[in-house]
C-alpha cells in the first residue's frame, strides 16, 4: 500500500483533489485541428489522436522542452535519491561489516571507526535529502512553471479570439480549460523525474544482469513488455470508465448548480423532495461509475505489483534447472533474483507515469484546442482621424446570421447613412435585430454580408484598436471588473479625476459614487461594495462617455434605472454636446424621444425611417409597436393612461437585501473548490449582452413575424 | 425637470448568517464525518484484515525467495530443483493470495467510500434547500455547489487510501517500538529522541503547510476570477480594446499562483526531508551508541543488527504518516465545510419537522400583519410596525421605491423569512405554525425572474403540480389564453427551454412561470412583477394570463407598472420601511402623498414621449 500512497502524494500538490480536476472531454476536441496558430511552441504537442501513448510522450516532450534545465536538475536529483536509497542500505551494511561486528568481537570501540560509520550514515541521509528536493520540489517547479506558461498562452488566446468563438464555447468550459485541464495535462510530469531517475538504477541493474547471465537476464528483460501490455489493457479497460465518471461528475455539479440557482422556485413551490431525488439520482450514477472505475484500478494495482515477484520466481525456477545443468552458477541466480526485486520500484514508478498519461493527453488535447483555435477576425491598416468630431456611419446592405442558424439571418440587408452628430433610435420588436446591429457597430462581430463603414472606411480595414478608440458600446447587461470605480470607468485610459467626474455626472452616477465608502476608489464586486443593477448600468454608461467616443452605441442601457433618473440621464445626453453620433436601441418612448430620427427595424430590414411623429403617422407596424404597452395597460385597467411602460423603481429580483445583488455580481472566486463551479456562475453573473441577445434573437427570429401578426390581431 | 432622490446609494451588506466551517478538534470532525456516512465504517474490520493480509504477503514473498535460495540452491550436495519448485510454488501462492487480498480490499474501499460520499453529498444538497433564502442568497452559488461537489471530493482521497495507511502506519510504528524496547530500551529511547523534535514540530509545520495551501487555493480562486472576467466580460474587453490590460491582470494572477504553489511545495518537501534527516540521525545513533553499549556488554551483536532493521520498520510508517497527515488535513477541512453546512440550523424551520404543524383553514386566504417588523441580522430595521389586513380574494398592489421594504413584505408574506417582531397570519393561523407541505401548496409566489429548469416546458410546469400530465399542462396554458403561443412552439409542451430557460425570451419564461403557478392552484398568490422590457405581443399575453391566474384568489402584486397599481382593488404604498398609504389608486392620487409623487413621476415619463 505505501507504494500506492506515494503516487497520491505526488498528485496532491496543488492542494486540490485530482478528482475534482475531472471534466468530461469536450465534444469540440473531437476534430483534431491543425496548428494554424502555433505562435508559441506549446502548441507543438499536437492534438490527441489515435495513439494515446505516443501523444502522451509528446505532451511530456512539450514540458521537457519548456523547462529543460529545471527538468534535468530534477532528474539528477531523482537519480541521486535512487542511488542514495541503495546507498543508505549499503552504508548500514558497511558499518555492520567494518565497524559493528569487528568492534563487538574485539570488545573495544576505537572512536575513529565508529565516528566514520556514524558520519557516513548521516552523510548518506543528507545526500538523500538533496535528492528529495530535486525529485519533489524541482519536479513541482517544472509542473507549476509549465502550468503558468500554458495559462498565459491560454489567456492570450482568449483575448485574441473573436467574440463569435467565445459564444460557441460555454464560459464554464473555457474556465476549466484554463484550470483543471491544464492541471490534468501536466500531471504525468510530477512523477516523471522520479521515474527517469530510477531508470538509472534500472539500467544499471539490467546491464549487471546481462553481464551476470544472459539467459536469466532475458527473463528479467521480459518484465518490461509484460508491464507495458498490462498497462495497455488497463488503459483500454479503465479509460472509458474514468471518462464516464468525469462526465457524470459534471452532471452532478450541473444539477446542484441549477437547483441552487432556482432555489427560490424550489422553495416557493415546496419541491425540495423532488429536487433531492433528482440530485440523488445523478449522485448515485456518479457513485456507481466511480465504483466501476475503482474496480479496474483495484485490479491493476496489485497485478502491477505482482509482476516483478513473478519474475523472481521465474528466474528461480529456470535458474535451478540451469544450475542443475551446470549452465549457471547458484550465486548468479541469486544475484539476478535480487536485481529483479530491485526493479520492482522503478517499474512501479513507470506505472505512475503511464497511469496518468491518458488523463494528461485528454487535458492537453483540450488545452491545445484553445491554443490552436483559428481566429477569423482580422485587422487592416486603416486609421481614423480621432479628432474629427462625430463620425459618419454607413450601413451598406448589412446581413448577419448566427453560426447556429445560418439559414435564418437576423439582418437581411440593412442600409442607412447616419450623418455625423445625429442621434438615431433603433426601434423594433424582439428578434428584429436591433441588438445584433449594435454589436456589429462596435465590431464585436463582422457582418456575414455587406459592410459597415465609419467615415467611409470598412470596419474590417481598420487597424487593431481603432474601432474601440472611436466607438463605445454600452450594452443592456453591464459588466464591471472587480476593481475600483475609477479603474472601471477609465478602463486603462489616462483620464483626470475631473474628466471621470464629468462622465459620472452625465450618467447620474456621481452622487452615489461619492456616497460610497471610498468614493471613486471603492472596489466593486464580490469583495467590495455591491451595487444595484441600475447603479451598475450608470457606471457602464460613464465608462463609455469618458472616452469621448465619436460613435456612441447605447443598447437599452438604462433598463434597470429608475425612470426619473433615466430621464435625467437622457436629458443630460441631449444637452451635453457630446461630439458624438449616437445610435440608441430603444424600448421606452422616453428614449425614442431623445432621437432626431428613428430607424424602424422589422424582419431584419429597415422597414421605415423618419422622425417619431412621421413614423407614427405613416407606419402601422411602428404605431402598433410603440403603443402596444399603452394598449396593454388599457386592457388591464380600462384606463387611458399612456404612462404604462414605466417601471416604479430600479428593483432587482425580489431584493431588498444587498445579498441579493451578489447573484448579479461578477464571479470572483475565493474558494478553490469553486474552481470548476465558478464557471457555472456565469449564468448568474453578468452575461455578455450579445450572447443573451443572440440566444433570445435566434429563438425569437422564427416567431418574429408571427408575433407581429398576432399582436395586430390582439389589438385590432 | 426635478429628479427624485436616488434610492439610498449604498446597500450596505447586512450581516448575513453565512454558513461557517465546523469547529472542533480534527478528531471530533472525523468522528462526526464518519457518523454522517455510516458506509465508511461498515465492514471496516474485514477491509482491515485484508489490508493486513496484503501487507503480510509483501513480507512472505522475500522470505519464500530466501528459503528457496538457502535450502534449494545452497542445499548440501548441489542445487535441489525439487525444493526450489516447492518454494516457488508456495511463493506463487503467496503472490496470488496477496493480489486477491489487495484487490478485494481495494474494491471494498471504493465501494464503501463512494457510497459514503454519495450519502454525504445528498444530505448536504438537501440541507441547502432547507436553509432560508437569507442563507441561500448570502452564499455564492458556486460556494454552495462546491459544498456538494469538490468539498466532498477532498474527503475521497483520504477515505480511499489515506485513512487506512494512517492506521496501519501508526500500528506499525507502535509495534516496532515495542519490539525495539524488548531488544534495548536505551536504543529505543535514542530513536524516539531523534523523532520527538519532529513530532513536536509537526503541529506547527502542519499549520504552516495548511496556511500555504490555503494561499494556493486563494490564488487559484483569484486566477480563475481574472480568467472569468476576461470571459464573461469578453464583449466589454473587445468593445473597449482593453485586451492588454486584461491580459496583464490574468498573468499577474497566474504568476502569483505559481509562486504560491512553489512555496507550499517547498514546505511540504522540507517537512518530508526533516523526517529523512531524523532517520539518518537515528540510524547513526543506533550504530554508534549500540556499539558502545555492545562493547560494554549490554547488547549482543545479533540484537544490534536486529535493531537496525527495526529502526527502518519504525521510520517508514513515520514518513508515510507525515504524507498522509497533509491529505488528512485537506479531508478534514473539506469535512469542516460540509459539516458546517449540515450543522447550520435553518432559521425558517418547518413546524411539521417537529410535529407541531397547524392546518390552514380552507378557502381563499385572508392575510393579516400584526405589528410586524423586520431587520436583517445586525442591520437596521427594514420594516417597521406593519399592520395590515388583506381580505380574501382581494387584488392588492404593493408599490414603493427601492429599499422601501416592499419585497421584504413579500418575503414575510410567503414565509421565506420570519418577522423579527410581530405576527403574520393567514386565515387566522400564524404562518410559522403552518407545515411547509401545506403552506407551499396554498401560498405560491411567482418570482420576478421566472427561473426555469433545463428541461421541457411541461417539466417546468410540473414543478407546480408533480402529477400533471402533458395534456393537463396544455389545458392550463389554454385556460390562461396562451394556447396560441404554445401551439406556435416547435414541440408544444415538450419544447425544451434550455439552461435557465434561455431558449425562451424573458417574457416567454414569465408565461411558463405563470402556468406553473396556475397549475399549483394556490389560495394566495404573490407576484413579483418583472421590470425587464418584453416585446408588446408577449406583454399582452402576460396581462391576459394574469387576469385568469388571479381570478378568485387573494393576490398580492409587487407592482412595477402603473397599470398594475391602477387595476388593483387596493394599493399599499411603502416608504422607508413603513406602510405610509393604502387605498384605491384614484383616492391615493388625490391625497398628495408618496403615491401621488410616484404617479407624477410616471406621468412625466409618459409625457416625455
């Protein structure tokens, strides 16, 4: 059992259970992608293919090439450890033969010999300690450095890859790529130096064996293919079982997360028993899968341990015959048998590496898929003049369809020219493509057809960084970083306090920011002050304003703001000569009123364009849309009050308590345990607006026309 | 245009009773842990016996080999192949027996540990739902999830291997000590004195190691936080071109993690090395002192050599023990968190669990608040002296600004929380005396966000009535006037709604939530109106469905729309934790009070268009 222990100890180094690192292999790793973007040599390890063993060796190769010197030192340390393990036995043996027995026989203890013996034993122990540091600490350093290196590469990839790529991959999955997959990928590296170190022992033993007796040595040499064969069978047999267990582990977490997420529904409908049974079913499935995988392991470990023992017995049997025939000397048989017992440990060590290889390959494969992902968003060399005042915006037959539904384009050819300094409202039913268009204006995605031009230049021809410098998008779903208010507003730009304050003032955020414990320097988020949804939206708006954008895109970014405050924001935007062209996605009439002009989107095209009054007068669809809330109110109250689309207050879901707002806070993790589940917090955290909209709009796309018809029917 | 005052700017977090880690000595925690999962210890005797056999087997093999050599190869008159064959056969038998014992032991361990862990997971899961909303919301979702996943997992390693190793190690250590003492008490003292400083330092080292691993955990948490910012905030990062800055933040966190890991590893290795040095000192000491003793006639050569072997028998388990202790510490901290959860007492208990539930008289519910006050633990009062009576079948709207206390009012009404003072009565019975079973059937709340579970529409509606058939679900939609909407879906009631219901629009999710409440058929309905903008067609549907849903029931709506307030029989106006006005819309508008001001603000908004 102790030998099994060591393996565990080696893998527990990160302070996390290796088991928690388990995640099901993502379907997307299935198609091994070519190294199109191997801007680091990390990608050279190759994606997982058919030969897991060779792939495993390649992963090890990546790590060894990454940290050659530390790795070499670790192997040297391990070799020293191996030698000293034998050495300590030898030192005690030497002391026994040369000091203990003669002294006792003589009946006197000459101090010098005894001192030498004592010092020798201590010296060997010290040398062994040096070896231990090499074996364990340096091996750890290799692993930790490689993890850090790959994580940096992953972060670079995440930041480089376009939003469309992000939308295709759940946040939880990407987080586990950066976390547990990286951990898993280099797990075989932990015991590797040890293994290589003891291989020195092993080689010495093998050479010794062959020098002693070639025939008997061959029996010893047969152990290696035996171990490899055993391991192959084990991998084939246990691999799928472990993969299944990992998958089920994810299911357990999913059910738990969903159930706790919907805790209010569970509680208010009294469905605790039902939920517990749902969770218990998943848990039992995981338990059974773990037990099945454990059984494979239960068999493999003792069998691997038995192999050298059986080798010894084979040598004894064969040796006895050979000695009887006069072909071998008894002494040689004994020493080969002894050498084989020495091999037991190195063979175990090789087993640790082999045992971890399949998991390493899976982990690295998933990491590799990220590192080698292609990115289609390219930049040109165009530059804009950034002090030219408001921008001119041209939409030229802009088409857009989401990857998930290419046959259902959201935008089907939107053309419009928006003159500098104008404020334009985008109005349309859910699914009409407003938010998609807003997203395209900030170049968070590229049109699938047509072009968007800023001052006559196609956004795709502009150099990296040009679009963010000219365009600011404020989405409905705000995202704030876990930093100070100041850092969130300035977001890396050099801005004076006065500029920041001016932006906060227009966004109606200055007063509440001043009331925060540390004013502008108050930290927001999990570890800092919790803000309400409306307050967060106002900070996001200030963030856009402080950059003096030439094109400001507002996507229903005041939905959670108190109506009266919203009015103040809107009038502030109107009064302040922003020096920007403004495109605002509008749901509320007050927002529409801010605009010089309205673009009425319907079915993915601009159905009409003009002032609010003009459209009311001539466009039936627009009229229905804009007055539907009031009509709904009439239905409900039989009262003709046109104020019906206002909300009373900025009130997050059933929340008087600040605690409530944590649910909408940024996921920031204190607990390692959270590692995997943090990802799942994405669902409760601020979601990227485009992603939300994407989902909503694709879902609603098919319904769009039907809905409008139905609406007409309803109000007629 | 005047601007109404901002709601109180900072929502200072009230001191919410977070789920704490269980305290107490490690031994106590282990005892509690074992009691929670009886599977761990069930049949442990047999498993230990097998472990013993497997361990003894390891010794039997070298012995058999040595016998074969001594009596076979070195047999007088040349090699005795027969003897070798017999010994080899015996040894092979021993190998097989050892394998079998190890295999059976492993199997039993996996079976016992996985079963025990599953039990613990399910218990912990159930308990999370037992906690009040206050508790649930005080915790990060992820933290709660980790109580039932990774916290439990940390116990796995220890249970599956560590615990047994620790037991065997300690046993072997004491056994070795006993035999050593029989050989030479002086040398035994010497060996122990080499290890005593290590044992003494162990507590400190363990604590330090624990602290360093804690730092590792925290830094990993921060690193993941940084990663998740770059993922969740991807649109912002791109829209504002702040990739470099974001990357820097991630990389700093990545490097901090690496540094913390190396530091933790260094301490672990040092601890292990200290054991190695102690072993070296003990060995050297035994040789030196042993020879001196031997020369003095106090020890024979054989005993001295025997001592040297015994010392190694003593040292090995000590070293394994040190390793296992690290793991034990992880397991215990995992246990602490899970036990802490299980020991946190639900602050809104079900009276039925103590067998003291009272029945809620049949029929539409009459609600009465008697001098009700509420404050979050350690916080200022959120509601003050609320007295109100809502008659059966009344439709009441509750309005007020953020922080006015209207949602607290709703939570007390549905007994998601208990008042800190006063009583909430339904049909004359205090809410906290009504069993949850009945309460949740008769009093149903539709929360604002209309949370849906990943499944079909019918599955979600069945959260309201477990045994409703698909046909019954369809019929419910029909009665709510939503039949046309439902038939427009690709698979009708079997349409899948996706995670959190995100395949549906926000408005459509509300429709499903309404159907869910409708099929539950409560006598008191509480609606928290959504604020989010939904498209007009859906809005109309919601209004229609609400009319049907609220018919004939006592209904309380947290209103965010003027139309809702207008349509209500009565409006309750909350301000700064007090019920300041009540009456029909028309009356209140003309009173010139808080409601009139709210109304004026709405009206202004409307005129702006």
